[in-house]
């Protein structure tokens, strides 16, 4: 979008927050960059240039605006709506791969050379993988500086900087303030997360594009919560997180203009990854206006969208975990699926301490589940075979599911496994892989809703009608499900 100068100018002049994260405005006369909705008076058109990423602005020598804080805007919705190499690379960078494995690791996961990845990212984002990772480290550092009392040396380490000097230089270069000045400034700002400081606990706000309807999003997560791993407590969805350097517990509370996030981490280096996974689970980088505008073109869907716009697709923090849970949920009730999953958690999960609630375990890894005895599972024999085959494929790497997955390739590999029909494959594509166009025409709830609205109710006919909803059919599913009074559609008390 940043190449469409006229469209960018209109967004900046109208201070349209819908475009925050889509592009960034760099001001030649001041040397700063802003989000499109920056409240200051826009400069003259000839003094503005547009960049596709904060990293590109920083690489061009611009500093972040202290007023609109562009580095804290929602991420571009493009990276969760595409499955090409650039989008997959961006999802991996957000998940911290460059910091942990370097550009070599990033390229290896995508099946390209380092030079190819560098060239593709530069062409589309104006910055290579190292610059994009550096921008992310700067944002993580800012979060820790502004929302915690952690000493600066620990902030530098947790954000992924190799030295205190590099940390100081980067913060000054990006934000035009020393780390201590950033902290002092944040203490005076009313929107900074407040509350008692607890060692190892970080409180922050997760931004999103409005509107956001929390009912089906948090309703689904709460209704399907696996005991010991997830719970709804005191108005917040809480769950355990398995992370690269340790584990964590997150509490996510819906607010009118943000999601309040409370993170307890065993290792602060996991902050960036934890935030990225929570944002994907809640679909916070979506562009609800674009989605809803497309779905409103169908006169039978339009009333549902108009009644409660901004529905998101509930995701997951771990694709392999969701795949296992999808198999456990085949042809059984939500309550039965939770019971089956809870038994696996108790037997094979990793115990954790939760002083603030009732969480007890991390969901078991595929490696741990590979040791399970099929005969001990209270499942039909065919489903035991489906589960054990899935777990074996996940454990040995023949079925890679994650942020870097190619959606079509993942579907093809899943279909090769016994017991994986269209419903299971599409459910995993929708909620584990994040494909916004995944569709469940065989789902009973979808078919029942379609019939009630006057839409075709047979899978083939409904799929044909749904072609007009592309590429947002996963969101259409949320609106169809919402016609039912099932607990997944109700925000818990």
C-alpha cells in the first residue's frame, strides 16, 4: 500500500486508524516517522515519504514519533492473510527465529537461500531480516522499559541485544531518548499499564483495529478450555505457554480499546514470542473493516455482520497442540473433548506452578505423547489410530505445523493421515495455521445456520455460494456459528 501515494495521503489527512500498521509516514523535515493516525497536524505532502515497515523507516534514518508511538501500532494484517514466502518469513521473525537461529535458520525453515530471503524482504518491506529483527528487539525493549521496573541491563538481555552498548545505542537511535528517559516519560503517561509490580510479571496493552467483538473470540477459548492448561477467571482468559527459553502463564482481558495482557515468564527473553503468539491466538492484526465489507456483499450475511461486526477467528498458541485437540474433538461434544484432553494433560503434560489460579500443566509435546499407550485411551479404535499416527508424524517432523507452514502443503499432508477428513483438516487450517479462507461446509453448526438463513445447506452448494466470501470464509464461519446459542458464542461472566 505504501506505493499508493494518494491513498496514503488521504489516510494521513483523515487520521484513519484503520491503516495503522499498513504503512508508516516518514517526515523529511523532522526526521521522525509516524503511524497514519498520528494526532499532530500532517506536514505538507512534499515533506512526506511512505514506508511499508517501521524497520524500513529506521533503516532510512528516521526516529519514532514520541506522540503516536508508531512501533506500538497493530501489525500489518497482510502477514496473517498470506502464505507466500514473505508472509511466512514475517511470521517467523515475529516468533523470534532470527534472534534464536539467525538468518540461516530463517532461510532453512523456508527452503530458500539467505540471499533470496534478503532480496524478497527488501523488495516488499524495505528492510532485510536483520533490520526487521532489530526493530522488533527495540519494540520489546520499549515494552520492558515502560511497563516494568526491571534493571536496564536485564532489559537489554531479555530483548535480545548482544550488549548493553548496542541496547543503549539502538534505543537512542530509534526513539531519540535514552532508556532511562523513556522510563521516566512513560511514568507520566496515563495509558501506561499500572498496578503492583510483581517480579517476573509484565503488564501491557495489546492494540487492535476496531471494531472487535469479544463474544465469540473469548467465548470459544473459554468454552473449549482444557482443565489445567486453560481457564476463565476474574474476567480473563488464562493459559500456560510453552516457550523457547522456558514457560509462562498469560491472562488476557478484553477492554474497549485494547486487550489487557498480564504475562508471568520464567525467562524474560520469551517476551516477544509470548506476545506474538497471543496476538495470533486472538487474531489482533486482522483488518475487520475489510473483512466485514466483503461479507456484507452477501445480502443473507449482511444482517449478521451489521448486528455484531468485528468478529475474529480464535486461534491457538501452538499448532501441534490444536491438531491433537482437533482429533480428540472429532464427532464428540465440547465437554467430552475437554475431558479427553485433560486426561492427556494429567498423564503427559509438564507440571507448572500457578500462584494466581488453577493452572497446573503445559500441554504435552508430541514427543511426550509419542509414548502414550493407545489401549489406555477411552476412544474408538479408529480414532486411537488417527491420534497416534498424528502424534508420530508431529514428533518425527514429517508433519511440520507452525507459523512457517505452507497452508496448502499442510492440508495435503494432513489428508494423507488416516482419519483426517475435510472437517478436521479445515479446522486445523483455520485455527492452528491461521488461514483466513479456511471453510467448514460439513460442520453441523455451519449447515444448521446456513439453512436457517436461507443459504444452501449441502456442503457442495454452500461451498459454491461461499466463493463470494473469499478470502474471508473463516470469518464467515464465525458469523454463521454466532446464530447458535452455544457457549462458544457467549462472553463468560
